C-alpha cells in the first residue's frame, strides 16, 4: 500500500511539472510579452486574431475607417459623432506594426478617409523605443496609405495620467518629441494632424477628471475628442 501511495505521488508530481506554466508563458497567454523587443510582443492573441478576421469580413468602401488600440476600441464612434459612416477598427493591445499588418484590406476597399490613433503602446511596452523610431514607423504607415490617394487624419497619442504607472515607464516626454516631429512634417507627407493633449493634459499628465485608469477615457474625455476631431472628418 505504501509503495502504491509513493508511486501515485511521484506520478502526480511529474504531471504537475509537465504542465507548469512559466511566468513568461503566462504573460504571452495574457497577451503581453514584456521583453524590450517588438518581435517578442505577443499581440497576436486569440482575441486579437478573432477581431482581425472579423473585420476582414466587412467592406469599408466609402466609409471613414478609424484604426487604433483599446482607446479606439472602447469608443462608440457613430454615437459619439452622430454619424453612421464611421467604422471602428480598434483592437486592444495593438501597436503600429500590428496596424501595418492589417491595414491593406481596408486600403483596398477604398474608404473615404482613414483615421490613425495608434502608437502609445509602442512607447508603453517598449521603453527603449525612442520618438524618432516611432515617428518613422508612423510615416511609413502614412506613406503606404497616401500613395493610394486616401485622405489621412493622424491623431497624436494621448499622454498618460498619474494613475498609470506601467513598469515605471513614463511615455509623456517621448510624446512631446513625437508631436514636434509629426507637426513639423505633416505638410511634407500630406496628412492632417491633431494633437489632443493641450485639452487633455495638466502639468504634463492627463487630467484625473478625464480618465479612471490613467489611459482610457471617461465620457467627458470623449466629448473633447468629438469637439476637436469633428472638423477633420470627411
């Protein structure tokens, strides 16, 4: 009986070790690989792929395509702007490289405008990413759209609030530099550009009254987006 019990415990231990999930694997399952390399960023989660495939089923011809990350994903765009021609193509955790991979389908459909609200996760999850690198990625994305004669509105990433302290990373200084680069070159590359931060930020951080987590927006923050962006929508 004692031998049987020992054998059972050994077997149970082996099974447990075999199925043990490392911290890195858990982060990948949760959708984040927090190594400082874009190549290791696991944004291709099952939910991301489902959203991407779902979006590919629908035509966006003649519509405004608003592309972004979780900030965009949470906005009911048609209700906010009192329109019926805006399609929301936001996916949580997305980065510029992810948008590059999925945007070709939208371009081929010939929308009347593409709105890009993307880039903050590049800075948030990859501390070594500098503003010039992100600027170059965004300009590459803009160039690919612009050569198809589709109007582009590029929105500067929003600065974070004090409530967000992701791994001690402060992206706000980098956003200042990115804004300067984009603002100076918008005419050269032929895109419209809006920086929302003047209305959202106080003392270099997003106002606490506009967010409850330092990143995503409360309804009063969405009202500011409506006021500032409406004049640019086709």
